[in-house]
C-alpha cells in the first residue's frame, strides 16, 4: 500500500498512517457487513482511482474472486465512487451489478480524516445467497452501518488505539451490542456461552454488562470500577476477565455514528486454552533456563576441582594437561551461562568468542595480544557448544605451540557469515591466524596425533559437518580455517536479530589477551 499511495497519489505520510490504522481495523467492518471491501484513492491528477487495499469477509462469500489491489480505473467509470468522494457521503443508490452471474450490491463509504476525504471504500456484497436475515445478522448489519457512518465522519478508527487484529476477538468469536446505558440489547450464542463459562447463570439480554462482568471477576475497588466502565463500552479499550477457571478477552468499541454515543459493541473470545498454553511455555522456558544455569554451575565446580588438582601436581606435563581440561570445561560453561539468560536455544556467539579468547589468553598474559573481527552472529546451542570447544582448542594450541617462551605476538579470530546453497548467510567461515613461528616441516593437520587437533577434527567434520584446515600464514605464522554450515532457521533468526545479512561487527581484544 505504501508504494501505491506514494507512486500514484498526493497523500501525505500522516494521511497514509490514517489509512494504515483503518486497514488494521476494517476486517471488523467486512465481517459485520458480510461484504468485500476495496479501498480506492484518487490519483495525484484526480483523473483516476487506484485500489490500494482489499479485505474479504470471514462471515460470507466473496464478491471479488480476483485480487483488486493495484487496479486503476478512470474517474466516471464507477459513479458511486465519484459521488462519495465529491459529496463526502455514503452512497447506496443503484441496482446490483452482475459479476460472473453473481449479483453484487455496491456501496461507497468516504474515508474522512480531519475534514478531508482521503479515499473511498467500496463495499461489495454477494447477493447470491440472500435470505431472510436472522437476529444475529440484523445486529451485524446495523453495527456495520454505524461503523460506516463513523468512517465517513472521520471518527473511526480510533486514533491512538491501533490494535493487531490477529490478537483480538473477531466478530465470529462473540459479539454483544449495548445501548447507550450499557444494557445488553443482543448477545451472540458464542458470547453467551463465554459468559456462562465465566459463571453467569442468567441470560445476558437486559443486564448491565459492566456490572455483571464486575460481579463475575474476583476483584474489587479501582479494578472493579475500571471493569464496569470497560464492559459498558464507554471507551475503546481491551481487557481480560478471569473467573471460574475461564479467561475471556474483551474489546469495547463505542458507537457514535452521528456524533453522539448510541451504544457500543463488545467483541469477546474465550482464550482459556491460549493462556494455559502460554503459561506452560513460560514454565517450560523457565525450567530450561534453570537447567542451563545448573549445568553451568556444575561445570564451573568441575573446573575448580581440576584447577585445585593441577596446583597439587608435581609434574609440569600433568599440570598443563589439567589446565587444558579446565579451559575445555570452561568453554562449555560459557555457552550454558549464555543460554541460561535467553528465552530460546540460541546465543550471540560473538560474546562467547570474546570470552573464550580472554580465557585462553591467560596462558601467556601480556605476551600475545588477541582480537576478534567480523561476525559469528546468532547460533543455535547445537552449534555453539561444539564450536566453543573447537575455538578453545585452536586458540590454546596457538598460544602454547605458536609462540616461544619469551616471544611477543598477535592472534586474530575472524568470522564471516558467507553465501552458499542460494542463501546469503548459509555458511560460517572462521579464520584463526597468528604471527608466531609457524608449522613444523612436514606437518599434516589431518593426521597429527595431538589430542587438541583430534578434538577439533572430530567436532568440525563429524558433529558440525564442516571442513577444517591448517596452513602457513602469509608473512609467517599459522592460519587455521573452518567452513561450517548454518541451519536455515538459525540464518533467518540471525538476520532478524543482527539487522540484516549485511550486518557485521568486531570486537577489541579480550582483556589481557
């Protein structure tokens, strides 16, 4: 809609915002009218109309089999649009139109904002199944007529009260029509059933809905008074009523088609199961986070015990082996600590990489400077845990074997989310490079018996399904390369969290690295 309005019309951004507000609400009008809605806006030169939005009803058959959005029609071809736009009134004159052997009643509703008519809603009703309307249908149609008059007067939708129609009650969920005093004139069967589940034993018709609702809800004082006002429909508000192990969502829509309040509509829906499932998910999330927290604590305890044992070792080789184990356990603990702070099984691996770099840098404090560049992005726990161990092993190996006892140097970790399989962020490319003494002559990283390299090969090629290589770095030193696939779901979520596939980030070295 934005593109069509800006390309073809002279409407301002504030006018466009009003149209968006209308579009967010007009499913209500379509359902109450049993009709299709098409929003037509005059073009910049005033010679044509462009259709910028369309809505079909959930309560009846459509009268438009095709998508109307983007169609241009010259002024004069649809006289009802011209009259509604020029005179600023709802136009219902004329005989039904025949479309593919289906009679369609066409009405035009001007869309007004601050005294100006921005466009016209064409309301198209399929008359093929017309029959004597029921009480429910008559209430729907009367309510639709009131809303149409409010749109034409510029008093609907309600500015500042935009709602997401995917998360509020719809017409078919339950509808109550109130008079100006808040008394129930009509309640649909679904609405009556919802109130019976809340504990109401009587019929709703004739009751003051606000007072009846407040009596059902187990609250008193200011909350009780607010519930009376909301359920009486005095203002466009929404709330939830919980009673008798049932939760009902309410939405009030005041009706003032001629400038004075004549009553209101109350839309409602039983959301007991929805809230129960949400609470179960919250409990599940809290449990998972607590598990990660406890795993982190246990791993830190293991690391502390290994550290104590290392201090008691007389053998330098044994002490170094235990210290390596401490760092391996610590890298896994970092992942679980990060997972314990999230609501899902995904982590920002950039932060983990920085902490791993800082931890490994304790091997040679002050001698080797380290830094991270590029972006790992958001990774799932099934990737983050083995990758943290891989990164620990490679960094640990570089610190211990890449530099002499008194040698100064630099170490860099660079990550890039790269293309592959038609996806821009399908792979993660990681480079760890140092400027140390380089690889020994004849060294083969794929057959070396070093425990650390065996761990790296197993995790990268076996668990992560990627490739691993070590090679001399240009100018001296060693370069370690990883090419890892990233799951499609993780890629999409990472793109959202990081601001798009073009996002990148870098971090300075870990403290003391």
